C-alpha cells in the first residue's frame, strides 16, 4: 500500500470507528450479535466511506453481514479504485470456519472469501474491534489491527487449497 492511503486511514481512524459503532445500532440479530462496519476506499481519486450493519432475524434465515453490505456499496460506487481499510465492531465470537478464537470479532469465512473474490489487496487494513454491551467508554473496546494477508493466514486451515493472495 502506498504511503498516502495509510496516512489517510490514520487521520480518519477515530471517525471510522465512530461510524462503525453508530451503524452497529441498526443491526438486527436474533442472537444479539450486533456488528457494524465502516470501509475507507478510494474512488475517482478521492477518499470515501461506506458503512453497514448485520441482520439475521431467525436461525437459518436470510443473513447479511455488516462487511458485505458496506463492501458491496463501496465497490459499486462510481469510479471505485481500491479499498483502503475495513473497520469492524462487534461482540466476540469464535470463527465458525476455522474454529479460531481471536481477541476481537473477525470477518466471517464468507466475508473473507468475498474480500478475495473482489481482489482486495493483501495490505488492506483490517481493524477489528471488540465491543461488549453498549458502547460506553473507549476503554471498553479492544482493538486489533492487521492486514488482509495476516487475517487470511490466521484462519487458513491445512485443508484449504484456494485463497492465495
Ligand atoms: Zn461475514
């Protein structure tokens, strides 16, 4: 990733976190697993953001991930160029696919596959934030920042044959 994109992310980091936390309030989930996402991307030479919230009203029912909603919105924007960062805020849970228990909520397998399908760069910043209950104080949040390559490696199973970046 080039320097200016990274600088732009750090300048907007706090705002992006607030955006994801705010959007999370629109989430609906029968298990009360609420997730909010904010994405920083570049389109037509300028930096823009989109956000999303998850919903799943009943077990086995239709579901939408916060990351998917935000990403589809971003990549279909006029002149979309590149995703710079994905910020995810949610309650902690183990990964359904890899069985890993990261310190923060990571994008699920379907979302990780989607990131690869849309050819997000390996250095795309993935900022995941654990939130417990209501958003009260900054101390209630636990941050984990890595790039997409590290996220994929962390969840890669020995049996996985696809998904090389
Ligand atoms: Zn997902």
